[in-house]
C-alpha cells in the first residue's frame, strides 16, 4: 500500500450528538504514521434519532425491526457526514482509501460491546471501502476494547522531555498518559468516569424542551456544587480501581442518580449541573494523583467538554499547578481529535498493522482492529431497484 493515503475518520461518541468526520492525509506506516487534517465536519443527528439512541442506551427494549431501522438511520447519517466533509475540500469518494467508522455505542460492558452501524450501507452510499467494528478484536484477545485512541495519542503527541496527559472530555472522560521519551508499551490509558454524560442527562431530564446540553456551562455557573453528593458518587469502587478499565454513560448516570435520589424540579438544575462538573473533574484529578506513576508536566484536553467553562474551571481547581491547554494549541482541533484518531486506526487496519495497545486495554496480544467492507464495484448498482450485474 502507498505510504500516503487519504482516510476519513468518522466518530459518534456516547453523547450521541452526531457524527464528526476528519479527512486526514496519512503518511507512513505503523508507529511512523503522521496525519495532516484536511477537513473537519460536524454533522448533528436529527432530534428524533438522538431520542431513539438515548432510549436504547437507557435500557429500553426494541423489536428486531426497530433495531435494524436504527442501524440504517445511524449509517445514513454517517454517509451524509462523510459526503459533506469531502465536498468541503472538493474531494470525492475515489480519493479516499477508506472511511474508518466507529459506529454508535449502544452498549459497552466488556467483553460485550455494540457499536451499531451498517458498513455496507455506508460503502454503497459514499462509494468507498469502510473499516468498522474496531473494538471486537481487542475484546476477543481478552481486552476491554477501550480506550482505542491511545495509539493515535502516542503518534500525535509524544514528547521526549515532557510527561503528557491527553484528556478527552466526551460523554465519558478518558485519559492517555504518555511518559517523557516513553515507548508505546509504557502508555497508561483508561476511562476516568463521566465526562459530559451526566450533565447532558440532567439537561434532558429537567429541561426537556432545551438544547440537551448546558451550552458553555452557563447554567452550571449559576449553581453551587453539592460537595456531599459529589463525594458520595466518587466513593464508588470504579474510581479507585486500577486500569485497565472502561465504562459507559448509563453506568455513570446510574451512579449519580443512585446517590442523588430525587432530583427535584428545574430549580435544582444549576446545582446539579455544577455538581456533575465537580464529579467529572474530581474523578480525573483522583486518577492523575493515585493511578499514574508520574505527575504530568501538562494536561492537553480535547472533546466537547472543553467548551464547558465550569467543567474546565473545576479541572483547573482540582489540578492546581498543572498547565492545562487544548489540542488546538498543538495544531489538532479539539473537536476533530477523536475522528483523526479513527483515521489513523483505519490506516493501520488497511496496512495490516496492530493498533490496540495491550498494556492499556488488557488484551493478551497486539491485534489488527476492525473489519473491512470493500468498495462497491459500482455504487449505482447498490441503490434500491438496481439491476444485478
């Protein structure tokens, strides 16, 4: 395979707000890969699709027909997002080596995991190969199937003299610790606990007609955090457990609700949102202090949580003295970082290169991640009513 190729990384996180696509020019192979971002496009899910995803993730039941239909709608959203990203830089599907599509997480409790997607439908709609289902190979090797981004974090952000933490504030918060001058086998990475999932859930529960998120953390700034509630949530065993470990949004929401009990009415929302921010920051700070071998020289943040001013303030308060910046300062837009990571993972799959990090996931061995759905011979033949060849 050529040493330079274009890959579209496509990612929808546990917040289920939509699909982020990064068109990246990938050069090199294995640990020598480099990525240049050509385009980033954020494609929101339709409101009705978001509601269906949240209903499933809360434990709601579906008929098989509904489950199949949900996969189709998610896949169509992925295809539309990729096409829009290509159009933004005057590229077409033939320019891509593949789309690396994560899929929508509906369930994650290792070794069981579901990232729902129909890669054949995306391949047909866009007209190129699709790499998907990245978690299962690691789970089959005894791993957690998560986190997957440490491979890309190491490629993009390793430093010879500085201990770095890459922190992603998505629905779930996860960190990658890269020791100064370290090898990939020395990475430590895991889910610290909730990122935005509790805040988003509170907004949906207590302000259902609102935007579904606390934009910029404005409402959280109106409240005073309940430190007793935060302490109760953070007393759960998960936060003390050493890595490898991973979690999911519903599990974190359940812990919050179990400790909070009656949420009260909307008047309590600012206090609860402030408390959710404190819990997220407190879990991260505890992980940094108790579960890592070195205190970091810098903390580099990405994901939607970078826009929540209360969450970032709590993080600064909890990790006083640690310089905090975002990946933007290093040339990687914070909103695009995870999609770029999947572009790199997809390129590794096409090259037949392992891209899990066993010391992070707990897998017994390195494995090539993902399944490849080939490019359709003629995309027009894949549409409804087309005649077979």
